[in-house]
């Protein structure tokens, strides 16, 4: 099934405010909630579809990427992203619990908890953002970059547990070891009993007796780490590469955050990028254009290739070297772009006497005046510029 536009999914306009996005999502999520539509596959699909749309549109960065690239934005949306694996229900609740005003998400609906698969949102390390400037050559081949990043790393004193050596843990006094507390709350659907994660032990059921003095019980400390990040070939300015698990270490031996790498592209003096194609402007000398020959041109990989120039090559002619352009980013199309060579012909600005005399001889030659078909093709070219 073709993916529907995210704005269409939420039934909002492209210019919708954050508040409108939130409202629209809330409405759909409540209508199609699985507990209100038991066994209804279609409702479940709608519910997931809305969650995915909301995930992208409520984040200004992702929304901008989506507006610019649509579903093809690298960094990825929904199930098609870098390392993305689609949504499951647990993800939806762990991601959007906050919109429904409580960490446990829908709480009263039961069956789902805000912390999917026994993972605690609090125990996930925060994501990090990095910026990287790449040359066209690095983009052509892909590149591995090393970054020294300041981030939360595992506390070496307690090995991430947060407990002072030998102290261990005891039953949580707030929840008596259950990990959850029950609250009665007013919701849009009336009064409900809702189970929320215990605020003292964050669902663990136990608390540390003596907190580690080095990390104050969190299990993480500030530190520095050199991370190696592989940037795939074919990326472009403005894209975001998500590197799972390399961000801040999760507290209490939790889940690590990600690193989001923002791509910037250096200007290139030799080539102009046009999507996957690269354009090279070749200035040909007049004798080679007239007589034909061979010229060497640079490639984006930093090598050189020889190209054949036909006798009588006209300025404005374009040659296309198939497959000598940029590769597609993994998973976003296939094959490589072309190296497009735009030819212009150099006419000397000044001439020495011998040159002048030689060229004077051609002035009266009919052959040098250009035949009707050449004139017509130049005329057509200009016409096309203005139409
Ligand atoms: Zn510690
Ligand atoms: Zn507790």
C-alpha cells in the first residue's frame, strides 16, 4: 500500500502549528485506539499511521526534512529510515506517552505501558548531535570520521549500577516493590484508574541503599570518547545520518542514546552537484574543438579520465559520462549518477601577429561563416531559453 502524506494522515494543512498537529494526532489516536477497536486491524493500521506522522511532524527538524525531501529523506522516516525498523505498539507508547499527560501513556486503557519491553524511558541516554563538513570526494566514496565527543559514559566506580560497592539494593518504600503506583485521574473519557510507573524507583521495584559517590547513583559520569562514524556515500547537504547507540550512555546500565550527524557539503571549485549528477564545465581550445582530439578531465574520485572530442565540436555541446556521478544513498534508489561535461570553446582575447594573419585567411571562407543548420540550432537554443 502506498504511504499517505503525513499531513493528509493527520488531516491538517502544511502550515499547521505545533498545537494543531498535537490536537489532530490526539483525536485520531483516541478514535482508533486498539482498546476501543478490539481486533480491528484497520483501526490499528490507522493508529500506527497517525503515530508515525506525528513522530515526524511534531519534531521541527524532521518536519523540515520531510517538507524538503518527502519520504525519501535520509535519516529516514518511519519504516524506511536508516536503521529504522518501523513502529510497534510499545514504541508508540514509549514515544508519545507525554502527549497524553503521563509517563504511562494511555494508562487507563490497560495493556500498554509507557515503558515498552521493560525499558525505562528515564534510563535511556540522551541523543547527541554532531555536524560534519564533507568534500565532494568524501561524499563520492563514503568516509569514516572520528569525533571526540563529550558525553555521559559508564561510571567506572560502580560499573553503571549506581550503588556503592557492597551496598546492594532494597525494596522500594514507595511502591513496595511493585514498580507501579495506582492513581485515579480525570481523562477525556471520564474518571479512570491508571497505573503509572513508580516515581521513586522508576519501575525497578528496588532502590539503591548507598548511592555511588562518583556518579551520585546515576551510574553515568561526564567523560570523553572517540567515536568512529561511517558516513555512507551519496549523502547531501542537510541530510541527517542516525547512528544508533553511540550517544549518551543510559543511566543504570540503560539503553544508549543515538548520535545524529548533520551533513554539510563543502563548495567545490571544479564540479557543480545536481542531485546524483555532477557537472563539469570544460573550456576547450579552438583548435581541438575544430580538429578533434582527446582531453583529460578530473573525476569526483580525484582521478582523471580521457574523453574524445569529435572534430567540429560546437560550444554548448554536452557529453555524459554514465556512472561517473554520485552513488545513491543506501536504500534510497540505486545506481550512480553521471558526470555531465558542458563544453564551451575558448576564443583568445588577444592575438599575436602570426595568429592574426593565419585567422584573417579564413575570414572570407564560406565554411567559417556557419551553415544554415548551425544558425538554426543556435536560434532554437535561444528560443528555448525564453519559452
Ligand atoms: Zn557510580
Ligand atoms: Zn517504587
